[in-house]
C-alpha cells in the first residue's frame, strides 16, 4: 500500500483585489502560516487576456519571491472568470477549441516549466443541451476529446491536471458515479489521465436533484392540486414535467404515463444524483480522494457551500473534521482500483479555498486564515509527510 504525501496549501483567492502582486500575497501567506500556495488565475494571471510580456514578468516575480520567502506556488486553479462560462462546452465548437488551445494548453505548458500542478472548473452544459439526451451525449463526447488533448499536454509537461467536481446537473461531473465515468472516459482516449478535484463543500446541491422513486411519482400525481404545474420535487427534464402534468389531468391511461415518466427519468439519468452518498463529503473522499491531487478545503455545515474558514466559531457547526478527513482519504487508497481508472496520485494538496467578503476588513480575513492554518497544523504539522505517518500520530 502506497499512501500519498500530504500538503497544506492556501489558495490566494482571498487576496483578489486586495493583494494583487506576488510580492504582496506570498509574504502574507507565509506570515499566515502556510509554506505552499495555490494561485488563483483570477488574481491577475488569466492566460486568455495576459500578453506574453506580462506572463514573463509575473512568473519572474513569483520565482524571485519564492527564493526570498522559502514558500512555493505549487498549484494553480481557475476562479470565477471561467466558472461563469460554458467554457470547453461552448456552443461554438471553434470557440471551445480555441479556449482549449489558447487558455488551457497554454497554461499547462507554462506551469510545466516550473512543475506546478493545475486544476480547473471550466465547462457547463446549457439548458438546451440538458433537455436533449442525444445533444448532451454529443457535447459530452466533444468535451472528453478536449480534455484528452489537455491530458496529453499535461503528461508531456509532467504535471497533474484536474477538473473540479461540482454540485448541479449543468456542471458535470457532479456525482460520484459520473465523476468516475468522466475520469475513465478521458483516460481511455489516449492513456493520459485527467484527475478530479473534490471540494468538501460541494455536496450541498445533490439532495435537490435526487432521482425520484416510482412511489413518489405516483403519490405526487394522486395528491396534485389542479393548479400545480410540476411536483414539489425534482423530476428532471421539461419533457418529463409535461408527462407528469398530463398524468395529473388524465386519469385514463395514467399507468401508461407513469411508465413513460419512469422511462424518461432513465433516459435523462445525467440530471439525477443517487442516494445519500452523493451528498456526503466523506463518501466522495473514500471513493475519489486518491484521484484528487488538488483537494479543495472549506468548512461547511452540509447545507451551504460558503467557503468558510476553519475557526472556533465555524467548527462548532462544521462537518469537516481533520482526523475524519485524513481517514477518509486513506480509505480511498485502501480500496482496490476500479478497472479503467487512472493511476492513484502520490501527493495531495489540501488547498484552502477560503473567500473574503467585500465588506470584511483585511485584518479579519488574515485572522481567520491564520486560525485555519493553526487548526490544520495539528493534523498536518509539516508538508510532505506520508498519510499513514500522519494517522499514526493521531491514533
């Protein structure tokens, strides 16, 4: 059994619009208590609009401050600018290919020079695509082809490349089963891996999109009021909703319509999550942490993904606990590897993606991040310790 090395790293998304230069945020992150940094592409280093001279200047400054401070920018991740777009699933195929080539692969080549790993949230399915299974399958396969090209580029540059798992149907992958399929489909293309990024707060949406049972469907039809246009739970596609409305209005042939509804739910399977597991961060970690070299950290109460810090106040209601999280990661390595999955990773960066509110004082942001570092250093006192050694000390 080969367990991974574990690193604590701070995403500099907290610094956006406040501390924008590497010479500002890198010493600040060291003062807060981290030796490793995740650089958000939102913090003035977007590859799509940054000219070559600026990229050279920016990376030169990063490398200078790394030497001066002793800390390192180990990973990079996309932020809101790409998250707000359809990205690699853009409606215009030429535009999607352009983004792959001029944004993603360009960034991979730059990061390969310094052996910094990379993660993205950079594609979404539009509603027009979601409402048509054949169209969805076509766009999904096109996205897989683009990620396979990026995977080849990442392998050539010897870095990990991750696609972040989200929490709603229009942002695949968003279920455990779907994420495994995504990783397998990418890996099968050319034998180069794409990895995932599990965010421990991203399991808050799956409860809203659970697959309904036949009993739920039947009961909702029987008890529906005439003015209702849809049931009080997620039923999936608009086509399925129309079948439900027809079943409410027509008693004759209702059984046939219920059969059609259940067939429709299977046809639109990508719109549904399954059971409690998809809503549990620990279930995700037990299944997928070994394929998540960048693992996004936030404190959550299991209801909201607010990217909260780990403070005495938030930890009272928070469900993310240090020892339990490390144990869940270990279980993912102890499971047998599923056929078709990429190799398990040999290092995991616990990347703290803690947001700063616009109205927060700067010192409040620094204080909560400092408290976060202090809490997690009780579980990971030094970067690069192998996971089983960390667990030995905690038992």
